[in-house]
C-alpha cells in the first residue's frame, strides 16, 4: 500500500453547465457524443500543460498540476476549446465552470486531500458559466503579465473556516479580421471563381474543427498539376483565418534546393541552424517544442506545398513533427503531385510513415465534374443552353476536368 505524502500542487476542478437539460434536449445518442467531446476538450488541455486527471466527477474532472502557470494556462485552454466548439455548433453549445487553488496537500494512493482541494471545488461550484475563479494565492504565484486577474473580494466557502480572497481569471479568444491576409502563394489573386470541391472542403473543415480543439490533424493532399490544389488551399485558408486560426504557408522549389525550405518559408526564424554539436534529432525536438508552444497560443494551419520537390530535411522534419504533436491545436496540409516526385524514394517512404500516424487523412483531387465546368463556362461568358452543354462535354473529354486547362479553353 502506498504511503501518504505532503506535496505542493495546483488544483483544477471543472463542471459542465446544464448537463441534464442538454441531455433531455438533444437525446441520448447526441448526449453521449457531446459527453465524449466535453472530456476530449478537457483532456487535451491537460495533455498540453502536463496536468494529471485525479478523478472523473461525471460532469467534470479534478486535476492537479506541478505549477500555477500550467494550471491557469490549462483552465484558459479549456474555456477557449469550449467556446470554439460552441461557435461552430451553437445548437450543441457546451459551457463549463472552473475553480483553481494551490497549496500543500496530502497525496494518498493517487488521490489528494487538503484545504486547496476544498477551495478549488467550492470555487467551481459558485463560479458563473464560462468563468474561472481562483484563490488570491494563484494570482500571487502566477508569472507576472501572463494573465489578467480581476478581484472578486472575500468569499465564505463551505468547509473553510475563514473567508477566502478570490480573483477571476480573464480569458478570451483573439478576434481576427473578417478577410485575413494570407501568406505566400495563397495570397495571389485567383483569375477564376472557385468552383466545386465541396466534398474536399468539408473534409478539410472537419479536420480543422478537430485540430482547433487540440487534436492534431494531417492531410495528405495529392493530385496532378493544374487540378486546383493551391486554389482549394486558398479557399480553405481564408475560412480558417476568418475563424481565428493562424495560417502559415511554405513550399518547396523545383529550381533551388533549400534545406528545410518549405519550413523556413512557413515558420521563419523558428527554423534556425543547429547549435554547435547539436544532432538532427535534438534540433528537430527543439523546433517541435517551439511549434507546439506557438500553436498552443493560437491554433495553427500549416501548409507545406509542392512536397514532390522537397529536400530530405524537409520530409524528415515533417515526420518528426507529425509523430510528436498528437495533442497540439495544429493542422498540417502536405500537398504534392503524385506524378512528379523529385526523389523517387524519399517522398513515398515519408508518405507511408505519415499514413500510420493518428489523425492522418488522404485527400486525392480528381478532375472537375461537368456541373463544375458548366459553372466555370458561365463565369467566362460562354454561350448558354445547348451550346454550353455541348462545349462542356468537349472540354470534359479533352481536359479530364483539369481546372487549369479547362479555364484556358473557356477563355
């Protein structure tokens, strides 16, 4: 039997607001799906900030953290995750309360006892929905300037003999412009209206929804030249940027081979040279840690384009990052031509390894349909009626629905 010990911890309690009413309103099947979503958001935050789930409370959790900063960061990440979920699914909105306290506790057989435990539980109980209440001790021990705290006065908490000084932790999701500025080739204006690709956009959007709540997604986007991969990525990136995501873009170059070229384009100074005596694994680990830290602050879409021209370093770093970011709010879209590889061995080997990673989706572009080509023809001012129908059939046969070639014909 394990012996008890006195340890200093930061304690977080959470509680789902209105769970009974929600279950009644949406039905048993949907309620079970929302229950899983609720705990997934909570546990993703725990994983990101090294929290330990002590117990499942039915409508919430009790968790401990080794430090105050991690506890507050995790609490804010939880609230942000639920707000993102609720913005995307207003008919299935989820709201939580959070209480935080810190101090010496008795650890006994994996459970914790002591006044900080009672304080955190009671603060969670009296907290308003979508708020975080903490003891004044949390404010005093938190890193200066990292979070804002509002005084809430002294509160009488059941089981605590003296009033407890309480603060509220301020949290938010940064607002972004409705028309975000996109990086790299994604910023180039399109000469034709975006048509078709509804299924592909739905797949990408579903991946982003999961990634934004802390479950990394990787999409391997393939197709021959001219099918519209970049235009699809631009349309998707605009939606991600408008929803609050940070968009980063880099591409490999056919003419100039640059070590980690796509990564340098996308992440800039984050991809620096190895330190003296530093091996590749250590450098990759350092870059991955920076990437995770950046994405934790702001969910990230990372587009690595034209991987068929990528150097080995770019592909190796992609494998490293993909295997070590499972609980990071990050979506990576790796785009390549499946008919034009610079290295016949490196790219297929990398793709095979990536497909074994959790959260990977293969998305292959095919030619546009006759209906999509009809929309394109109208945009180019082609004739209407039977003439345009006949023209579309000819273009479909001649171009196999290749967006670039079809657009040139319609001009």
